[in-house]
C-alpha cells in the first residue's frame, strides 16, 4: 500500500508527478495527459507485493455454505461478509491498453469502471450494465473473469461518506473482476454513460497497467496490482 505519493498536480495540460517508492526502489514518474509521452511500460515487470503484504482477502467458503447460491457467477468462492458486492471492469482496446477515467469528485484519482451488483444479479450482467452506464460502451465482450473475489477496505473517511450515501455499514468492497475487450470505436465512449446514472468521470484515457496502478487511489492499488497480474496473460 501507499506506493506513491502525489507531490504535484496541475491542469492544462495535466501534469502529474508522483514519487513512488516500492521494492523496485524510489523512482519518479511524470505523466502528461492525454497524449502519454511515456515509453510503453512493460507489463511483465509490474511489481508484485510479496503475498504477506496483501491487504486482499481471498475467501475460501464452499459455495454450498453460502446463503445465496442462486447467483450464476462462475466463481467457486463466495464474497466475504460485510463487504459490498461489486464488479470491476478491465476494458482493453485492440492494442491491449486499458481504459481508465478520472473521478469528478477526486480529479487526481483514475480508476477502472466498477459498480455494485444488484440483488440477485449475475455478476457478468452487472459488469456489462455498469460499463454501459458509466462509459456508454455497448460494443464489448467478456474474455476472462478473475477466479476469486478481491476485497479492499475503505479508509475511515471514505467508509463514513459512502455508508451515509448508501445507508449501510460496509467495511469495503468485494469485487469480481472481468476482462472485457472493446470492439467499438473510441467515439462510442461517452462519460455521460447511457444517461441512466449521474456522471462519475471527467476524463478518460487508454493506459498501460503500470500507469493505472500509479494513478489509482492508494487504497485500491493492491487490488489493481492483483487483478492486472491475474489478467496479465491476456495483456501481452
Ligand atoms: C489503444 O490505445 C492506445 C493508447 O491510447 C492507442 O495508441 C491505440 O491506437 C489504441 N488501439 C486501438 C486499436 O484503438
């Protein structure tokens, strides 16, 4: 956790310096949007945290022991208790760059699309629905699914804000991730979505896996590293 500290952020053109220290050693990354001057990062070298440092919990509850076995998720595992069920969407273009968008409420935080799974909803359907609602994208095919749920805890302030909004008391989110191939043209992408939900994102870009991890909010970084490692065979 906490690999990167954003030291400076300015807009127009967006320039962001993040000084990152990981087990690869300290490094400074400078990124400018929307046309990245960065040499394309080699995904195979995405740093992995040692297992013992994972905040991620993988649950091992047999399906038969869970209350809702009606879900048609192909996962053999159930999400942990106390976490909001959510889908994450890793959308890639034909060049295997990954879709990320900046949050309207926190413009320095970029993320992959994600959203809650409705009661009784198949996670695959939720992924397709959330993608359409948040990005307007309809031309897409699911090509892989993470075999287990990945969870992250909300930092206290985020937990309070979101739970007030939702009228709930979730510790964090349990995410089922899907790798989705974009088969349309970039013009199809519309951050106003399909108009059914309030817009969440301000700008979008195709990024490398390293860029996505660098620009993610700290508490999501471990999940992002893990999911991008799970999908790595499809991203090369
Ligand atoms: C995928 O995104 C990258 C980065 O923006 C871009 O250079 C590439 O042309 C895109 N590929 C396709 C097929 O759209």
